């Protein structure tokens, strides 16, 4: 039987939530800025319980992507945990680009990877990328989980808009993870999606070529879509 690992840290441990007047992006930035200020460059600093769960999610995130010679955009890169995992597993891509909303995380990422010419880290939102910038694959881990005080309907619309934006920047495909609506104990304030319904929407709107993975013992699923 697969081991069930925990959800992200309870909201009660995460400090005050942003103002309900904040936009989803600003609420997300403030939330993770607070997490990082409290826990620093650790899995907890990006709101994962421990390194085991973080690495398992990241491994599944890229598990169906052929990264040989590919360029990769990591949305919500934090301090570059995915880049480090790819290096450990000798599954590196030809070029890695990480973007994040939190300046302190980007600074830490740059400090941890000072001599990697094929890796860059920028502090900006996906929507702020230069016009025409694309990558073979665009991935995101954990960026949809915490609503950060945003209402459910507005957050769901933000998720769908972000997935569309990721698809526009991807030449070959995208991959992301999300808390599952089939979790045993969904928590208020966290975004849980029904994987089947999400697949139906994205298959109709983006691509019918996909891999849905919810067999790795966590409360979430990973979805990869290909052109």
C-alpha cells in the first residue's frame, strides 16, 4: 500500500493571510514571502512539509517529459529545488529558467547556483515574460494549492488562466501538480480540484494528449499535457 504523505503546512502555521482585496498574484506573493521569512531556504520555506514529499512531487512533475536537449521554464521556482533534483538524477535539460514572485527566493536561488551558465532565475510573474519568449516545457509545482485568502471562484479562474498562459509559452507541453478533490480530508483555504473534470476542460481547450498521475501516495495529482 502506498504511503500517504502530508498536505502542505496547515494555514494556522502560516501566519496572517493577505488582505481579501489583494489580487491572486499579490496574495500568493505575500503568502510565500511570509513563509520564506519564517522558514528560510527549506522545504517549509516554500510550504512543503519535508524534503521527501517535495522531491517526490518534483520527480513526478518531470517524469513524463523528455528533457534531453530541451529548455524548461519553472514557474514558481522558489530557490531552485527542481534544478537541484534534475542534477542529482542526471536528468538535466539543456536550458533551465526559473521565475518566482518572491525576491528573497530568487536571490537565494541565484546564490545557490552561481556557476550554472544554462540556468537563470528572474523575479517576475509568468504574464510579465517578454513577448514571444517560449520554452519547450513549462512546469509548475505547488503554485495552485494555497488560496491565500482569495475566494474559491476567483482562485479557480486564476488557476485556469495560469494554465492557459503556461500553454502559450510552451512549444512541446506543460506539467503541473494540484491538490486532488479525492483527498481524504480537504482543508479550508486550500484549492482541491477534481482531476477528471479538469482533464475534460483542458483536453477540450488545450490538448487531448495528456498523462494524469495520482498514484504516488500523496494528496495531489500531476497532469502533463503535450502538443
